[in-house]
C-alpha cells in the first residue's frame, strides 16, 4: 500500500484576482503596442450585417 499524498493548500481568492489583474495589465500593454505600431493600418468598421454574414456557415436551399 502506497503513501497518502500530502494535502495541497487552497489558492486564496485574492491570488486569483491578482493573477487576473496582472493578465489585464499585460493585455492593455499588448493592445496599446499594437495600436501604436507603424505597420498597423486603420481598422475597417463592421456593422451588424457583416457580422451576421460571417456567422452563416450553410445556406438553406
């Protein structure tokens, strides 16, 4: 019979919030860098009709 595994400590709720806020900060930096890139062109605005067309995968006959 093997040994029982050592019980693991629970992750604090605040640790999850901290992890998420770090992720958000990195995402903001990434998006700001993309925005200020000289290689990025202006974004074409999509309206609801364009989005609806993208979602259509099959045309009923």
